[in-house]
């Protein structure tokens, strides 16, 4: 499988050309790109890859909305849409370690020293009230300063100067842990950010697991071959050889800078916070590189993160409840789980498994296997008819959650709750559901009635 963004775009052009939209008209980087994507989604009922050939103030063409279609993400994984969970789980269970190569397209142009200028990149403003231009599609690559573990993650970067950005590190996550180790030694943390990658690499970067689990090997599992890495120009950090652009940098010890407000995936613009400081050491890129953007809080953003989350949560629940049937993340901080409950208490075990597997999870609803968790009406029905609040709601206080949750008094310090919406004492012993007799259901064909 080709590992570059351009190879993937060629595949989309060949197999579904209607899903790529080229815009030749000059676009204002202030809000217009986000507005175009959202209007296409809401008014045009379309989710195409959007390529803006001319963005005011930058020489780089901008690509966005790449991940806004489940079928396009399935294509990136060489999977059918209905098999994405199974495909992702297989990549987690059978990772393929990366390999290091001498060079790659990401090294076509190398900019260092005084020539570095982040203001030459697209200065994209996404939502009203954002404090400045953000890089939203940056995947961080960093190594544990005290060991051999590597971590990859998405981290938003606010451009603060020609060679400086802030970075949002989620407290308690792996890159935050690496930074704390380096900072305790008074050392900067070498890091590099890949911008513009094959969607399989993007999906692998969002795998959630142990700090010892190598997301780069999961990327290989999704690609079906080892991820090719090259060494940075200014550090020993290894990055995808076929990325459109690499920002080589270090996170400074002890330095903080105001960051935000910024409109996040929650649908809210969270206020200013003190964040860590990134100093850029080099920018390298492919000849004719695309600058990739992610349309935050819309399908481009939400679908990309949901698929790895569902795979991780399914794996976690399966370890506790082998009869799990499906897992769905329908919105921020929320998870629905369907199980075939064979023993009393398994629904509660599923709730605990989800809350323990993903720090961001705040609300879990567990239903029986006869409920389709991809149909919100059915989940609501189960909540209404199989649940007693005083018996079936579990509340956990004083837990770590997301610092992007606007309902918390203190960043990331939250309560969590789980709802057991399964039938009691069991589905088999519960009041039966009404239904049309199966033989009648099979016999009726709408076409016979002119419908």
C-alpha cells in the first residue's frame, strides 16, 4: 500500500471522483474554509475532500474534510465500512513495527534557522472567537526521555511567532507524561509534528492503549506494511517519510504562554489557558506539499477520532464481558455498549471497563443485544423502559476526565456516570416486546402494494 496522502487522493480520484472538490477561487483564511465545509455538509448534504488551491497569504494549497466519510476511511484501511471495527482491532492485535529509511519526500525542502517562518503557513481561523491561527492536523511524534516508548497523538498548535507555538497537552495523557519527565530534568522534549498524512496513519495515531503500545506499529497494521520513518534534521525523532510536511521542534521546560479561546470538538469555545511552549527548529516538506487542516468539531474531526475510540473501548469491554456485541461513541464523552448479558452484574462491569479504558469517557449506557445502539431512538427506549434511576445509575466522583469539558469547575476534574439500561433480572425473563409475527414480516413485500 502506498503511504502518502497524495497516493490516497489518487485512489479516491480513481474510485470516487465526485468526492473531491477543487476550489480555484481565492479563499480568505479567516473562517471561510470552515464555513464552506459546514455548508456543504448541512445544505448540500455532501462530505467531499475539499482542496483550496489558493489561500490568501500562503503559497500552500490547503486540504480539509479528508476524514468526513466512513467509507473513505474504510478505503484507507482496505476495509468495507461494516468491517472497520474488526479491521482496526486486527491492527491493534497484530501490529507491524515501523522501519527506518534514509530519506523520503518529506525532505524535499528543508528550512532551518532564520528562514523558519510559521506565518508562511496558512493562517487559518476556524470559529468566531478563536484567539489566533491554529494548526489542527498536526500529529506529534515523541520518545519517552526515560525509556524506549514512543507516542503519537494529535495536538493543536496555536501560532505565536515565526518559530513559536503553544501546544495543548491533555493532562494525564502520554505526551504530557513525557513532557513532565523532561521538564523535571530541566530539559526540552524533542518532538516533531507530521502534517498531511495517509488516513491510515491518522487513524493509528489515535489508538488508545498502554503507554508501552506503539501507535506507529498500529499504523503499520492498518497500512498492511511497515510504516517508513526518517530521522529528523535537528533531533533523533523519527517521522513518516511520506508526510507532506514536518515541523521539527522541542517543548520548552518551565515555559508557559496564554492559549485560546478555541472552538473545540465539544461544540464550545473554551477560554484562555496557560499552555506549554513549542520552539520550532526546522520545517521540511514535500515539493508541492498540501497543508492539511481538520475542520474541528465537525465530521472531519469527529469520525476520525470515533473509530479508534470504539475499537479501544470494544477491546476493553471484551476483556471484562466476552459477550459484548457492539460499542458506539455517539458524541463527546459518551459511549453506548450492547451486550448479551449472561450473568447478573455484567452491565456494571462493562460500565467500569469503559470508564477505565478512556479518560475522556464521562457517560456510559449499557443495553441488551436486542437494542441497536446505532439507533438513538432505540437507546432512548431502553433507558425509558428498562431502567430505574435509583437502582441503575452509578456515579463516580472526583475522577480525571477531559480538560475540554466546559461543565467542570476545575480543568479535567470531573464526575462520571454509567447507566445500566438492560432488562432485569434478565432479557429472557423480562416483559416480552411486541412484534409482527416473523412469517408475516417475511411475507410482506412493499413492492406488492405499490409502495
